[in-house]
C-alpha cells in the first residue's frame, strides 16, 4: 500500500531508477543521405540476399556502376562519381567480378579491392579483425559503399552469424552495450 501511494504521489514506481526512455517526438530527426533512394541509406548496413543465380552479383555490379560513374539508376539521381570498396571471396576478381563490372559500365578506377599477397592470392579482410584497415580505406578513398560478397566470408572463421551476439559484435565492433 505504501508503494502504491508513493507511485501515485510522483508518478513513478517507488523503486524506479533514472529513466533511459524517451518518446519519438523528443528524438532529433536527422537528414538521411540515400545511396539508392528509398532502398539503401548511406552509413547503414544493408543485406542483399536471394537464391543462387538470382542476379545478386549482377545487381551489385549495376549499383557499383551507378555510384562510380555518377549516372542515374533505379531512382538514384545523377551525382558526383564516388568510390566503392569491393570485398569478395567466392568469385575471382579477374575472371568474374571485373568482367561483370565492365559489362555494367563501372569506372573500374573507383572500385577498390584488397591487393594480392606474396603468393598471388587476393587478400581477405575480416570485419572482426580488420576494422582499422576498413577505417583507413574509408578515409583514404572516401568510400560511398562497401560490398562484402558474401558477408559470411568476411566476419571471420570463428563467427557464427546465426548467434545474435556474435553477429552484432562482428557487424558493429564499436557497440558498447547490447540491449
């Protein structure tokens, strides 16, 4: 009864700690910069998934072509050409990815890829251990988009994307806390 009276008096439960909640009308709205209007927001994670041979890589090549040339595409207005980082692991850059980019009309000089190692193999960047490398690449090349194809090959061999805490840690290494 005393607790109920305390709640009625100040409108808060008697054992309430300072609130970490607010209402949507108190959240300051930010302008959103769209890579692909209504579909792909700059600075956010987006996952393109589909069945094998559905055309995902072809769609990605067309998006990269639009970004690197600045041309209009799927509602994307004409803009300044920008750079893209392309991390691939299942397809070879020379025999599969580059021809696809050429066919899509991409400006290949704006498509950044990891260099070859001493054995002539494409280096692989892991999101879990290569955060510094990615930050450096973003700053050095002023990237508009990072493509990880497929994502599962770039989170590290010990990360299980089906485990929510592992996937969150891999995809947002700066996250201080998980609710």
